[in-house]
C-alpha cells in the first residue's frame, strides 16, 4: 500500500535524523507566489 510506503519512509527518516519538520501552508491565507517561495526556501534548508 502507498500509505505504508509513506509511513515506512517517515519512520526511517525520523530514526536517522531524530526529528522531522513539516511546514503547513494555509492556501486560504497565503498567496500563490509567497507559498511557492516558502516551499522552495524550506526545501533548500532541508
């Protein structure tokens, strides 16, 4: 199942890195350009 792959991946990353960060972007509040920039910045940070 796809859900199991995601869960397995997240558990594996958590075990390796000891922490995970999730950024939630509210599409009703944020504009498209700001959301895209934030997503790219977060991806660069890792």
